[in-house]
């Protein structure tokens, strides 16, 4: 019986967009709380969010690729 995949495993881009949105909102909240929220701070928050999201996306794709390769190797070794 095949394991049922979660929504985020089937649609990883939704997970990435949710992560970016939450990170951006949290970053803006922290800047608003400290009283540093100016027009240029929106740009800095967006750049920080894009950098952190890019790292998250790269790591997640790398993990998914290695997991798929590991399953193929295990399947080939078990067939012999």
C-alpha cells in the first residue's frame, strides 16, 4: 500500500509561498515593534525574505532529489 502524500509534498510551491509570506509578515512585525518601519525598511524586509526563502527552497529541493535517488537505489538493490 502506497503512503498518501501530504498537500505540501504534492504542491511544494504552495509551501514555499506560505513560508515566504509568513517570514515577510514576521519580519515586518518585528520592525514595526521596534519602531524602525520606514519606506526603505519594506525593501530591506523583502530582500531578507527573498534570500532566506531561496535558501529554504534550495535545501528542500536538494532533500527531495536525494530522497528520490535513495528510493531508486534501494529498489534496484532489492530487485537483485
